[in-house]
């Protein structure tokens, strides 16, 4: 049986704490920025176990967004998810 879920490129941001991932999710909702909390994919480090995923692959945008809003993140990946 074929895999019905086609993977697409996503930018994945990991965090050291759940508080940071929830804060990131809340900020994005308040600012109409696309993305959502996910379970950290098995291919990358676990951190706190949750991550933020978005189809917006502009790494510089996300770094600035997080710096401007004092979001503490661990790593940023671009991968099929």
C-alpha cells in the first residue's frame, strides 16, 4: 500500500523547554504567522520533545522573529515532514 501522506519541506525549530515551544505557538497565533507545535521528528535531537513546524522556509525571518520576541530555541532544521 502506498504512503498516502506526502511529505513536504518544513522548517523545524526545536526548544529546550516546553514553555518556549508553547510561547512560540502562542506568538505565531497572535501575529497570524503560519506554523504549529509538533512532536520532534525521530531524525533529529529530542530536546524537550516538542518542536515548531512551518512551511515558511525563511530561516532568517524565524531567527529575527524569535530574537524580537525573546524566544529561546535550540536548533533549526529544514527537512521533509
